[in-house]
C-alpha cells in the first residue's frame, strides 16, 4: 500500500511540475530540454507522464481519461508507445497496442526504428540467400519491446498482403491509409515481403507498390539496401521476374544503377549481371538450375528459345539504362569503363572468364575461395586465394582522373570520340566522292 501511495504521489508531483497551465512554467520546461508537447491535451500529457513512470496501473488510469480523438499524438516529439519502446517496457507497450493508441507513431524515434526494421528484415533475407557477411552487417539486436512491435507491424503488413492477393488493387490503395501505417513504411515493408517470398504474384505486388500515394520518397540509403538485395536475389533466380528490380532502379533517390559488387570498386549494371547469371561460367548455381544461355561444345546455346524468352522478360522489366555496363575504380578514381563487356575465353587454359567466374562465386554467397578450384588459377598466385575474392584479377593498372560517379561517367570522353569518328567518316565520304568524280571525268575525256 505504501508503495502504491508513493507512486500516486509521485505521479501527482510530475503532473504539477510538467503540466502547469502558466505560460512562464511551460517556457521554463522547454528551456530545460523537455521534449515539446505543445498542442497536447492535459489527459494526453498525463498519459505521457504515466508511461515515463513505467507503472501499468497509472497508465491504465491515465488512459481511461482519454477521449477517442486524443489517441493520436501527431506532431509530438514524444508519444506513449515511443516512450515505452525507449524504456523497454513491454507490459505498457502491449497495453497501448491493444487499445490502438497511436501504434505507428513513435515520435522522434520513429525514423530510427524503421531503419532498424529494414535492416533486420534484410538480415533475414541475406541469411536465406546465403550471404552471411552482408547479413552480419545488417543484424540488429532488438529489445523485447522492439521485437514485439516489429511483430505487430509484420502482422499488419500480412493483413494488407492478403487483401492485395484477393482484392481490387485500385480500390484498396485508396483505403490503405485507414491502417494508420505511414505510406513510406508500408512501401518498404511490402518490397521486403516480396523479396522474402511472402507475395509470389510479382505483377500485383509491383502494381500496388507503384500506386501507393506516398508524399515522401524512399531514403537513398534504404533504397540502396533494397536494390542490392534484389540484384542478388534475381541473380540467384536467373532473373526469373525482375519487375521489382526495374521499379527500384527507376527511383530518383538511387544515385546510380551501377552496383559496387563486394565493395570491390568494380561497378556493374544489371545488364551485365543478367548475362553472367545465364552464362556457362555461372558455376555456382543450385542443383536444380540450368544455364539458359550456356554453350555446347559447338558454341551453340543449350536452349535458344528459353534464352530469348528470358531476355524478353528482362527487357520488359523497365530497368533503368546506363551508358556503361562495367566501371573499374581504385581509391575512388576511374580505372576503366566499358560500354559493353564481352565474355573472354582463354583458349589454352580452362574456358572461364575471370570476371564471370568471380561474380558467380560472390553472388552465390560462398564464404571464401580457400578451397575453390579456380579454372584460371594458372594466371594468378595461389596465395591470393583466401577469404577475400581476388577482384584485382579483372583490373587494369593505369587510373584515369577522378570522375563524379553517376550513370554517365565519362560521357564527355565518349562524345569527343564519337565526334572524331564522325569527322573521320565524313572525310572518308568526301575522299570517296572525289575519287568517283575523278573517275567520271576520265570517262568523259576518253569518250
């Protein structure tokens, strides 16, 4: 009884200190660093104070005084669920969620929680894809309360997924705001749900994601994580349906479609990854996969019709184009850029292209190269084969000046070259006209 009385007294003191009606007192609180609660009603402020105390009985008492319109804490830096999450108070969090008190509003920690949620789900995806090193970088240690809330969010997304599968996409898009989840959070969660295989109908998924009326756009960092994951996922599935990859590639926040594979400084476009995935040098496929564009001993495709069908699907995915398929960099400086990368076959040694082989190895998620039989091992020192992939095998040695990294790396250089080629072509045409004219004059004279 003494303990309960003390808590009630303490609660009353906090009310008096924090929620005074005088303007001067409110200004003093703000000056001392108190998070802004301007615009909140007295019952809302009382609930915040009760959640800070962490006592469920006081939270229940404060909640009972709320009107339905006071369940929303929009615009406040502090929210009941945000405080419960920060203090890891699972009991209070469950109470608030059960009564639907601003579930998708965590105040000033909403953004950081959503980023952790994205990384945590990406950790799960990368584990499925066999990329342990990437997964390790993405692993998040959630508290009990954070894990509980992430499950609440996941359940809401599952409900929406079910409606997407069975309902009218156009009509449901207009009603999605009724769930209370922010449009941007929903978009990220749906993209990851597709990547995790929770929604198999790619057409419906992409159509719904494109129709979401979000005012905000995906952050560049988040978009890069989703894009990288989709590149790896599609490569392992031989780009069976790259429409989501096409959607991600067209987002304006994605600085470039060129992907720095394995942070090696070798930047690759999906066009090249597509050809590598379907080539005979993709040696690390799962047992049930085939090489649609592989070669026979007579240099003919195993199944040209299947290869053509794959290429048609890839082209129709709408993947944003780039002027280059591969760009090699070292220490942030351009080494060489390629508009088209052709498979290089060694005639004397085993028929494997170094770039194709190494990309295949990395994309498969293999841990290291220590015990891998490399087809072109005669070209390199054996001690280079270890935990790190020897990307230096596919790099030339002379760097070019630093160039801003976009999808148009050395466009000026390319344009200059095209102008030179055009002038040479025009000169040849002029010379040809002169020769024809001289021949014509000779014929006239002889006649």
